[in-house]
């Protein structure tokens, strides 16, 4: 709580200067040729009274200003208290920890640490605002999924680009996480994998079998079977996810290239992005072939009623 500031010299000087002026006015009255000292005394007393009135006025203004500052401090404290009271216990523990670390940084009194803290604070605040608004930027490809998969009940993923990921070695750990989420948490995971005819060799078929063994409902779209009108649906990977709270969102992974600094992915619960993702899945539905059918027959079967030149197959 703020303490009242001590009286500064110029504030004490108001009374001193007023008193001296009162004496000076009384003296001037006598020097001006008045016959008696009564008028000089009256002038001096009037000046003293005026000085006291002016001083009281200034003191009142200072008191009002001080009280206003105190009121603002109290209001800010009450707002913080209410925010903390409304927050869950996990938030209380987090804030306490942040306050302790903040104080330790202050005690070190390092200009560099203080500058870095300012930058981290700003970045963290921006990220929290994004999360509160239902969106968040993500890191590079697949950075989002492993930690989030256990919190999902359903995911429909379109893998239209970057099939080289399945040869990086990182896919092994990712498939383990997917298996755990499917078998341990009941995740319903459907993947739509876009492949060119040239990519569909024996090695890729082994990859398909690995994913099916994990429990993924795997469907294949042959790139050459998709007409130019619908090729625009294959420009980005994306996933439609539903979490345990029933909230639906869209994940757009970032690029897998090491030099793709600016191509970070993002997550959003924006209704327009959700609907556009559903539209993409609906558009690609006629061209999907169950991976099990493709592996069994060796090539995608024609589906009656599909566009000319398109292969079909439903889930």
C-alpha cells in the first residue's frame, strides 16, 4: 500500500512566505504614513488569514489527488484479487512461481536479464491472448500432435504434402504416440494420404501397412486421379480434430523444411476454417480408396458414379 509522501520544502514554504508577506504588508502600511499601528495590525492579520486559506486550499487539492491515487491502487488491487479468485488453483500456483522468479531477476539487477524478461513477457502475453481467442501458432511439422493426441477423441488428417516425412525416422516415434492414443484413449484417427502413382511402390506399401497396424483408418488419394479443379485441395496438410471437451478445431502443420522459418503452422477453432476444412474433405471423398483395398488389389478400383478418370472408395 502506498504511503503518504512527506511534506516537501516548497509546501512548508507557503506558510513561511505568507507570514513574511503579512509582516511586510503591515510594515509598508506604517511606512506609508498611517498615524497608528491598528490598521497595520489589521492588514497583517488579514494577510495571515489569506495565507492560511490559500494553504488550506492547496492541502485539500493535494489530499484529493492523494486519495484518488490510493483509490486507483485499491481498485487495481481488487481487480487483481478478483481475477485470482476466479482462476483455478493451477493458475494460482503458476502465478506464485512467476512472481518468485520475477523477484529473483530483479534482485540480480542485470540489464540484459531485465531486457530478456521483458521480451519473454511480451511473447508469453501475446501467446496467451491467442489461446484465449481460440487459436495458436505452432512449430514445425508434427510438433503439435504428439503431446496433444491423448487429449483428442477424433482426428481426420489430410497428408497431402511432405511425404518424405515418413522416411525421416521421426515417424516411428509419432506412430508409437498414435498407437497409444488409439488403444489407450480410444482416439478415432482417420488419415487421408495423397500419393502419386510413382510413390506407390513396395516401400511405400510397407509404410501403409505400418500405419494400418497402429490402428489408423487409412485412405489413399492418387494424385493423378484428382482433376485440376480439385487440385487446390491438396496444397496444404491439415487435420480436423475434436478434443475431450467436444471442441472442434483445425490444425495446419508448419513446413517440414529446415529453412522454412516463416512457415509455422497454427491451430484455430474459427468456424470458417473448420467449415472450409470439412468442404475439402467432402471434395476429396470421391477420390479416396481404403488402403486395405489398395494393398489387396494392387491398384485402386474404379468407383461407380465418380468423376471421369477418378478412382473411388469409401470409408
